[in-house]
C-alpha cells in the first residue's frame, strides 16, 4: 500500500453456506480475537470495524440444485459488493474477514465497480489451492465457493444476483498462485479465458520472488488496482490446518510472507480478502494467528518488527 492509504476497514462476513460445511462463519470472530485490528493499528493505520454483514436471504433468488444455498449466498454477495464499493470510494481499504471464498463474488465485484469509476483496471491476485472457476454446470459439488472467479469475470451468470451490465474483471487480469487442485472442465475454461496460473510446480521451478515480480510489473504497467484474495488453503496444512479444503503441498510460511512483503513494497494493493478460516478445524488458533501475521506483512510489518511468541 502507498503511504497515503492509511485507513483500513474490517468487514466481517460470517458466510459458510458457499462451502458446504459449517465453521467458516466463525472466521471473522477468530481473526478479530487473533488481533487483526490491533496489528494494523500498530502499523499506523486508522482501523475502522464495520462489524459483520448479516443480510436476510434474497427472496427473489430461487433454490438451485446446482448452486447450493443461492438465496443466502446471493444476499451476501449484494451486501458485500455494496459495502466494499462504498468503503473503497470513501478512501479506506476494504479488508474482508471471511467466511468462505464465495464472498469474493461480492468483494471483487465491488472493487471492479470502484475501479471502473476511477478509470483504472482491476487485477486480482488469487492465493488459493483451487482455481474456483467452476459454474453450476461444471461444478462437481454445486458449492458456490468454487465459482467466484468465473462469476466476477462474467463467465457464470447463473442468477440475477448483481446487475448484468456491471463491470467485470478481465480474466487475463487474474493471477492464480499456489494452485494444486483443478477440475477437468475448470482447467479447460481457465485456458480458454486466459487466466494466469502459477501452480506449485511453477513456484518450485521459478521461485515465488520471480513470479511476484512479473505480476507486480504487469499491474504497475497498466496503472491497475490490485485486489488480493488469500485462502487459508493456499498454505500447506502443516502451516495452517484450520480449513475445510486442505490440499497437501502448499506454500510455506516464508513464501507467503515474501509475497506479502513484496506486495506492500509495490504500493498497488487496494483491497484484501481473508477467507476459508474454519476455527472448528484449527489447532488452538494457529491458522488465525498465521493469517493475521500475513496481513500485517501486507500492511508493512517487517521481520524485525514481529514479536517473538513464547513456545
């Protein structure tokens, strides 16, 4: 973040219906208990907490057997989109505390509207084990948390959740890093739409620093805004076990910190999702603390600023 951006707004999203299992609704509370607000405040940010969004189910959205809990997820999408758009327009950085990854249908759409208003392209850095480019037609599970990227790119208009003429994200402006679980039809859609994918093999072969330098250069060259969406399962389960979609072989603690430190240095980040934290599956708050430390790195904390925890 650039130094002039010194305000951040926490937006709680206790949404778990997109994931197909319970627990993520406790994520916002766990992140607050782990000290997300205090950590950003200590870095010089004016931190506002907007509380948790709790919309009533959208009665105009019917049930869809291929998109589970659509009235609930759709209502959250509308509320998140509006709150994210309003927050960014007011000069504060939206920090979405999830909640499952379907919340990005709203957060990225809200940032796309904001970016369109100020005449800048929106880029998305998707830190996740999964590509989340499914649609109700291609999804094996029908869980909407596997569909947000296709949704905000305009490739999964499976219900009138948001206006059809809203700004979409160009799929070529989506950078997915840490991917290691992709469905076959999803793989084809990603290739056809030009999504930039750096799987774990790419990280092993090229190094996370080289990959991030390329992404940052692309965004900077276009004078873009960058939305960062961090899923707990981006990390290896040994680092962060508190997630319902663990996939072995994820990013290390140090790789994740390097990403965040480089993003801070770039001054390009405009908004942040912290998603899929499931405290019910966590080990005494370990994952929540890790996510808060990564967020602090994104906001400017350095290694020498980081307190040593007792064993």
